[in-house]
C-alpha cells in the first residue's frame, strides 16, 4: 500500500513539474544550469523570470576555490550583471533548449571567459524567445 502511494505521489510530482515548465512556445526546456568560476572578488547578480511572470533575483560570489553552480527549472529568460575586478571570471550555461548569450557556435560549449577588470551584462532565454 505504501509503495503504491509513494508511486502515485512521485507520478503527480513529475506531471506538475513538467507542466510548470511549459513555455508559451509549447516547448519544455531542460533546467538551465549556470556555472561561475574564478578567483578574487567577482560578483554576478541575476534576475530570472520564471513562468507566470514571477521574478527571482540571485546574487553570486566566490565560495572558496570551488565553482558556484546554480540550476533553475521553469525558467523563461533572465539577465545577469557581472564584475570581475581583479581576476578572470568564467561563466558557462548548460541545458537543452537555451540560447547561448556569448555568441558561441551551436555545437560548442556555451562558455565565456571575462578578463580581469571586466564588467557588463548578458541575457539568456529559451530558444524561440527573445
């Protein structure tokens, strides 16, 4: 009995999760995963729009020597401001269905190395959206 209840609940959760990530285009994108790696006192501040127009803001910075990894489902698009004041910062974005904001060829890894002293912004969205 308990196995059946757990199975039904897991199935319901999967249906809810997948229906929540359905974009206006009718496509379901895999969760976007962003990896931030660098030394020094870099910062990346992002605004993510998830379904139904909800905005989620996140600020990232170094955590020792390990890269910072962030993943979000139900994401429609977002923008990030970055600062790498003293040392380079490398940003990579993974997940099927996402445009690469760095002008990387479609068959290459979506990654950008920003030089020490760099600052700026980048935007990303599901393929087929602005």
